[in-house]
C-alpha cells in the first residue's frame, strides 16, 4: 500500500510540474511574442469600408503588421479606432500618418503608414493614451466617394444639356445650315474663275499701293532733307528779326521816357485845342461848298459882283 501511495504522489507531482512547465512555456512564448510587437490605435475620421480584422498594415509599401480590432471612438462617435499590431522595429514617429488604400480590384482596403521626417521622435505611450494614436488623413478613396454625388449631378446636367442641344428643332436648324453650306460651296466652285481674277486684281492693286507708298516715302525723305538744310538759315533770320524788334522796343521805351512831359502836355492842352479847330474847319468847308455851288449856277456873279439879269421870256 505504501509503495502504491508513493507512486500516486510521484505521478501527481510529475503532472503538476508538467502543467507548470507548459504554462511557463506559453507565458514565455507570449511574452516573447508581445515584446516583438507594438500596438497602436489608428484614428479615422472617415468610413473604413473594406477594412476588417486581420487586414494588412504596410509601412512604405512593406507589410509590418495587421488589424486586431475596429471600434467607434468613445470620445467622438464620428471617428473610428482601428487597433493595429506592428513589428517593434518599425520606425513609428510622432509625424507618422495613415491612409486607406485599395488592394487591387477586390474592394478590400489596407492601412498604409508613412513618416515624413526620419529625425522625428519615436511615438511612445502616454498617460492619456496608453496605446499611442496615429491620426489618419483623408484618403483618395474617401475623396472619390465624397465626390461621387457631384460627379453624378454633373453627368445628369450634361445629359440634359445634350438632350436640349440635339432637340428636333436644333437638328432641323443644323440640317438647314448644312444645306446652305453646300449651296455656298457649290456657288464658290462655279465662280472660282471670277474669284481667282478678283484675287489677282487685288494683288495688283496692293502692289501699286506699295509702289505709291514707296514714292510717298521718298518724297517725304527729300522734303525732310530740304527742310533740314534750310532750317538753320531760317532760325538765324528769325533770331535777327527778334533782335531788331527788341531794339525797336527799347528805342520806343527810351523815346517815351525822354519826351514823356511833352506827350503829357500835348495830350492835356493840344488835344483840347484840336476840337475847336476841327469845328472851324468844318464850317469853312461848308462855306466853300456853298460858294462852289453858286459859281456853277451863276458864273457872271464872280466878275460883276451882281447876280446875272434873268432872261426875259415873253
């Protein structure tokens, strides 16, 4: 009995030790695994359509991790938190950003990470964010989805305008325009001889006009040359004339200054006597006119001093 009890104790001890060793091995493996990976929360302000658990995480095009969890941000329900596990040797910096990208044409999306500056400090956990957060930027995919409505509206408006442009009335107008163009082209083809003659005449007229302009230019150059030759002489004459006028003005001023008193006396006294003299002269002229008229009528009176005897008329 004692031997059998010892075997049982030994077996239990061995089993407990084996379980402890297995647990330690699992813990060590988990610790080693956890120490080779870091977790981050990627914050998206857009829909993460096509992204699921196990999705790929790439850094500069190289796969460095996977998606572990997706949830709505408890701080802001308009944002989505995506928990990712990334290799510990991946250089995640404070300026690292994330974007969504399509994987081929399957509709599945993945997260793409990139750092703008290699010298930026590493992203580490804080008291506020025990799991560091990477802020995602709006992706081209999101811009495409957001602009889909605008594209559809623009396409609809374009179709409406095309329908208006190619309405029945416009098609008839276009047909008439084409018919008129065909008639005009036929008329031009029929009158191509006259059109060619008109073009030749026009060219000849243009050639004559060029010749006339050349002659006019030559005449203008000759006039300019003659004027340029005579201009110095004209300027010299003008200068001499101006000098003479200036001397004349100086002489007039000197005469006025020298004879100022005489001119003042004449203007005050002489002009006062001119009026009566003119009046007497007018009286004398009247008497002379009257005497002349009497002599013409009675010439004998100048000799006899008497009036002529009037002729007797029976």
